[in-house]
C-alpha cells in the first residue's frame, strides 16, 4: 500500500476536505434525534403546534445542510479517487513498458492487463468509499453511543454489549475473506489469458473446429471464478443480516427495559425515541462499516498485486553512452556469447562468436528452437547475455542508452504486427518525421509499393487493428518498410519473409543489396535460398554454432547446412 501513496499527489486537499464535510454531516445527523425528542416531549405533550412546526423547520434545515455536506464530500471523494486511479493506471502502463522481456514473460501479459484494469478500478473504488465512510462510520458509532449514554447510562449497557459482539463478527469474517479476494483476482487472470488466446487464435480455432472445446474450457475458468466468488460472497453476506439481528435484538431490549423506565419516570417518551434512533444509527453505521471493510479488503488485495508490479525493477538498465556510427571498427561483434533464459534451465546459446563490418550481410539458418531468434533478441537488448558480450561499433551494447541503441537498429520480428490507423501512421513508427517520398522509397525497397499504390488512398489507406485487413505477405512487407523508414545502421529480418513468394523474396533481397549497401543486414530464414548469397552464414543447431562461412564453404564443410540446402532444393 505504501507504494501507492505517492500517486495521491495533487489530491491531498480533496482527501482531507472530503472526510471533514462527512463529519459535519454526521454531527447534524446526531442532533436530529434530540430534536425529535423535544418535539415529542414538548410539542406533542403540550399540543403546541407552533413548537412542532418550529422544530420541524429545524429538522428540515439540518437535513438540507447534511445533504449539502454529503454532496460536497462525494464530489471530493470522486475527484480524489478517479484522479488517483488515473495516475496509478498511467504509472502502471509506463512501468510495464520499462520491463524487460523476461519480466513480462514471468508476470504474464494477461495478469498485467488485469492489474492495469480490474485491480486499479478496485483500488479506486476502495479509496472512494474510504474517504466517504472511514471517518463517518466510527464517528457516528462513538457519537451515538455517547449521546445515548447522556440520555440514560444504565440503558446504554445494552448496546455496549452489542457493539463488541458485532466487532468480533466483523473481525472473524474479514480475516477469512482478505486472502480469498487475492486468490480470486488470480483466477480472473486465467479468464483474461484465456480470452486473449481465443481472440488472437480465433481463426485457428475455427479451422480445426475446436469452438466447443474452447467454449467448454472457457466456461470452466468462469465457473471456477464464479464458485470462489460465491463462496466469499456468502461468507461476506453474513455481516449485514447478523449485524442487523444483533442490533435489532438490542433495540428490542431497549424498548422493553426503556418502557419500564418510562413507567417509573426515569425516562421520557421522547428520550426513549431518541435512544432508539441512536441505536438505529449505530446499527446502520456498523453495517456500512462492514461494507467498507469488504471494499477495503478487495482494494488491499488488488493494491498488493499492483505494488508487486511497481516493485519490479527492470533488469535491463540503460547505459550512459550514446550509440553512434563509427568507421574502421566492426559494426557488430558477438564475443563468446552464452545466454540462458531466466528459469529456463540449460543455456539457449553456447559460445557464439562472429563479427560484421558495415554493409555486410549475415544469414542465420537452423532448425526450430536452434537459437536463431535468441541471437536477434540480444542485439537490441531485449535480453542481456549471460556470458560474453555483444558489441556495436566496438562498445558493449550494455554501455549504450537503450533509446540510442535501438535508434540504430531496425528490427522486423517473426510475427508481423501493425497498429490501427493508416499505412503512413504505421511507417512513421520507424521515423516520426518521414515525408511521403521517404515512405514511398521504403515501400519500394520492401516490395510493398506494388499493392499500396493500387489502393484508392495510397499511404492513407486505413489499416485494421493488428493489420487484419491485409494478407500475411502484405503485413510482412509493410513491417519491413517500417523498419527501413527509420534508416537503420543495422537491419534485422527475423524470418520476416516467410509469407513472401520466391519472386518477391528475390526482388526484396536484390533491393536491399543495391539500395542499402552501407547498411549491415542480418537475415534469419528457414529458406537456404534467402541467405545463400549472404557474405557470412551462421548455422545453428541446438543453441550451438555448427557452421560459419560462405554458402560454398558450408556446402563443403558443414553437413547440417548441406543437408538443409539439398533437402530444400529437392
């Protein structure tokens, strides 16, 4: 909870004034039973209509003032809670974007989405209720008890017994429900994960006619969450009726013994009515206190989950040097690099070494899971090496600031991903200041201009979320164009030409070779033909380099490469 306090900055005034106005409302509410007693004992007893109207007017003024104070408190509470929630949501989103790939893998995308949305809303609602009720309820309980004791001390023994009994009940229920709310939120993570997987893979699900199986699996996740929520809800629902039962029994006892004291002249009818009103106020305040505790418990469980994210310190920290192009030094060097994923067991890469100069092309080939993409992820520091070093222009990449490092690198991932907007909007992710000519040139190199120019709006053609309005090959060409728009010093194509036909693949490689001669290129591919003309070819097998050289050298000296090439040629 302490980690969330700084996000109250700018809302402390509302956080303080809200409870103050709620206390004023409570004070006026405590005066009402005394006015009622006066109306009964003086106005009704003496049949003084004027007095009754006068005191009725006083009650109306008290009610109007109480309403105004309540509305003002609600305004301050809402402003504080929603402002706090907005600041917290922004910070969470910012923090998630600073985390490394390994930390996101560990926390889980679905869980992070739930924490940014559902957990933040729960904490926000908890703060709202806390401002409105945290001071009002205890004040009313204590104030009503004192006012009742002033009326008749002996009769007050009844609710002095009832209040501790209700307190024990509240403690017993809340001590059990607090950990259950945290567990329920983890079940909500499962639902979010399942939802995300099904929406992303809806085409695959339909292609294999797995709709019913996925629906059943999703229903089971929802049923588990519902069952746990119902169990916690049932236990929590005990609070209200049990509290009312105890207090109503107390009121019955007050009426019984109070009636006796009225008969003996120790108490007036108006005072007995006021006493019952105070008992009712205590009962309602105890119930509201129970609701506050339930809301606070939910908020506390969600706050813990949010705090866990805010407590995460990125294991990949930005260096101090600014990455710039240098001459007469290798552009990229892998020096005996070994890498193991966190909690991943055996290293994914073993002792990888190679060096590239400006304008050279490196092809990387190997079987599935051989470590090709892992090599790529180490260059822009999506992960950091376990042993050895990755150097860019003669300096370890860990010494560079992340922004300057990644500005020099244009990377096209395996999965082509576009955002909603226009084609131009997507291309400007590579260079926010790119003009139309630069974007057209990038599209021409990436072989995307062929279909972009045929659309009615050209670069202003809308792109659906995730690029769903485009084919796989079109998306891949646009993601390549996006990387080229940034004019990178190192261009990485991570198996990003798999959806292209052989003719387009060849045209793209020729364009890269002729129009981007000074750019160092790394091409990861499953096709030997896509990399056979590279200056260097790295052959990977089970995280180990089993061959390094030109196409002709590898055909002669690397059985793994020769087998891949001959198999594909056949």
